[in-house]
């Protein structure tokens, strides 16, 4: 049986990312092809790649160019499927992007079985609509709305829906059941995991504090912006510095357009101009280096509807590097962070609670050490290899 992955867009290149972990696992077991207008990591040798030149990615150029690119990509995919020699019963595998529409089409035109992998709900694209509304980009708004409508109608026709959830009754899986009308029997819930190569040895999980000059360093990895809790973190740091003047904060990730000036103004107003470091986007190795040089990982997202169900890979990476996690008590985070064991789950916006929990780790080095060790032990239970065995089992049943 052949498995054909359709990925028009450029995807994150680090194999720690969920998409490449999944692709690598499946490709090791099945005769697999990747049809893409982008690229793939070089260390996935089991996947045969069909690179489509000239189709670009869905995020390039004007609306008309994007539409033309998607149409060209669709026809090229069809002809590549014929050249590969697909047969009825082979699998076309898509993710939650525009490629899922092709999965629906090829299921019925070519007689393929369709697997769709929902790492994030299509509704997450509503963030792009907000930005488009501000710029009055009517064409982009129309494209996103049309995609969301078609996704809502199409996903329920897939043979198998893999989604990032703890079980079939929670999070994204529950949304797919209730709003997308996907059958329970078609859903396989797989929480996001951890690349085993990132998990440190328990015995080295807690460096001596003197290694970092006796200061407390906090780190947040992800998008930096208003709806990412960035300004809230600045207030938490300001409160912490009343007890620990040496505390600082590293922010790693893309800064929302127009937000950089606002966050810098807040840093100056709070007297944090020298204590907050905006690193911007970095390659994954440099991100891990920043994480290793920090003491506590932060996930300060406010509640935002279906976004609350996301199981953040970054939290798993915090744990893998032996960092206690302080996070908002959102549904998607609760399975990774055990309150009082490997971190703290707290209400968003409670500056006093966040600062007190972080300071308590500074005061009690033994408690910090215990939490750091527990963080690594938790990460060991979240390895991708074990989680993706469930994907292989589901696909094996599908091929019968």
C-alpha cells in the first residue's frame, strides 16, 4: 500500500515538529511519497519526494497569484498521482491546510482512502482574518471563509481523522465530533509529543545556579503579541524583581506586526528595558540553547475559545530540557503540566499568583530540583515514537 502526503506549503524544517515526526514514522512502515511545493528535512530518507517546481507556497504574492498557484498545484498533484502508479485503496494523507480539500477530491476521483491530520483546527486561521480586516484585504478574507466552510463540510468524509487531543472525547476531538460531525469511529486522538533527542539525562537536569551568574532567567517560546500574554509577562517580571532584582525574561519567536513598539514602550515604562530580551525568530538549535540557559518555561496564553485545546509542543520541550513550567490552566496544557509536580497551572492575569510561584522556586532550590527532575520524567512519557505507534495501528486497520 502506498501513502501519498500532500504538502503544498513550506513547513517547519526541524524534525521535532509534529508534522515531520508523523511523516517519518509512517514512511518507515509504508511505501511513502511526499508531493510538495516546499521542502522536507534531509534526514527523512524513507520518504520519496516529488518536488513540484513553480507552484510556490500558499502565502506568497497577491490573492490572484495564490489562487492560480493552488489550481496549478492541484492539477500537478493529480498527474503525479498517476505517475506514481496509485491504486484504489492507497492512502492520500493531508494536514489541516488547504491540502485537505484535495484529499476530499482525490478520495472520490481516484478511489483513494483519505487520512487528514488535524494538528491545529482550521478555525485557527481566523487570526489571519483579523489581520486582513484591519488591512481591508477582502480577497484574503473571502479565501479564508470559503476554506473554513469547505473544511467543515469535507473533513467528515475522510476515512480517518488524526487529531492532537488526549482522548476522543476532549479538546480538538470533541470539536470535530460536535461541530464537524465526524464519526467517533473515524477519530484517533494523539497528543503532541516530544522528540526523544531533546530529552536530557535526569542526572543533569538541574545545573548549579552559579553557572548562570546567580540570576533567575525566565523564557517564553512562541509568538509574541497582545493575545499571547506578552504584556502580562512583563507585569509578572516587574513583580518578581521586587524580591529577585536579578530576574530577567527572554522572549523567543516572531513578534506580531506593529507590536514591537508597544512592548518596548511597556518595557521602558516598567523599568525593564535591560531585563527583557526580544530574540525574534531563531533556528531550532539556537532556541534550545536559549532554553538550556533559562530556569523556568512560561506559557501565558489567555483563554481564547478553541485555542484553549491546543497541546503546545513548546511545553513538551520545556519539560524535556528539565525546566519547570508555569502556565495558564488551559485544557490543552493540563495533560503536560501537573500542578505542584513539574510546574504550576494558574489563572491568566493573576500577577501575584504567577510571581509567587516563580519566586518560590528561587527560594527553595530543592523544590526546584525536584520539579526539574519530574519535568524530564514527564517528557520521557511523551516521546513521539510511542505516540505515533497509535497512528500506525489505526492506519493498519484502515488498510485491511
